[in-house]
C-alpha cells in the first residue's frame, strides 16, 4: 500500500472511510484537522507494508487490528517531506483499519 499526501489550507474534521484492495495505490490531499480511514481485509500469515509519502506536511498514521488495538503508529514531527514506511505480519484474519490525520 502506498499513500501519497499533501497539505491544503482547508480545515475540515470529516473522516472518509474507503476500502483498500491488495496492491492498490491511493493518492489524496489531506488538510489540517482532516482524518481519513481505510479498511483492509487481511488473512493470517500475510505481511503488510504501508508507505506514506508526505509533501510539506506531517501525517500521523495508525494501523489497527480487527479488535481496534494499534499494531503500530507513527508520527515524526521533524519529517515533513518524503516517505515513511512500516510493516507488520498479520496474525489473524479480519478487517484491519488504517487511520491518517
């Protein structure tokens, strides 16, 4: 999964929820205060790598298992441009959630 985000000047607090498919690349803009969420159906034994490309912004990302427990979370306030990535081995079948703000 590769996500690319750039900052706009609007200040919305809405949350969009989309479903991601294997190998899908998503490119969207996100503004201050806006949140986006993605559902991903995964099976035990799979490995997921998430890359977020930031352009003049700082994205906070969390990845949750079907029980809504964080598997990982990252935010680097110094890193405003470039790619942040994180991976995880999937331990249980289910619908996982990726949240960005």
